[in-house]
């Protein structure tokens, strides 16, 4: 009963070009992805860099610290929670995970 719908001439041309590119070993879409450079995000925080950022800030958020130190937000959050336990910083405002911290 049914079957595959006949492709329009433009779609047929695109699929032929894609198959030819696969046979050559490259892809048009893949070439664009290779040209873009991704930023490197670390999961290990440099404590000296983080403490310098904290000392030089009046107030800051986890997201801001993450950007400044070049680590993931989860890593920055774990570090801030450790500092909060030790009493090096205090939480002054915020809600639902978007807290604002201040150095003591």
C-alpha cells in the first residue's frame, strides 16, 4: 500500500550530494562543526585563582565564579559549599540555587 514519497528535485540533489560526500570521506555539515572551536571547561578548580577572585569581589554568584575560574558550575558550587562550611564566605541573598555570596 503506500511507499516512499517521491522526493522533489531539490531534495534528490541534496541526498546525492550527501552520498557523494560520504564516499569521499567528508561531510558538509561535519566540516562546519570542525571549524568551530569549543572552549575548554575544567572540572578541577585552582584554589589560588578562586580565592583571589573571592577576595577581590564584594559579592558574587556561583555562575560568575565559574566563568572567571574556567570550571564547571557544579565544581564551583561544590567549592563554595566547602568554603561556606569553613566560614570563609557567607550567603547573603538568593533563592532556588541562585545564591549570592560575600567573603567574610
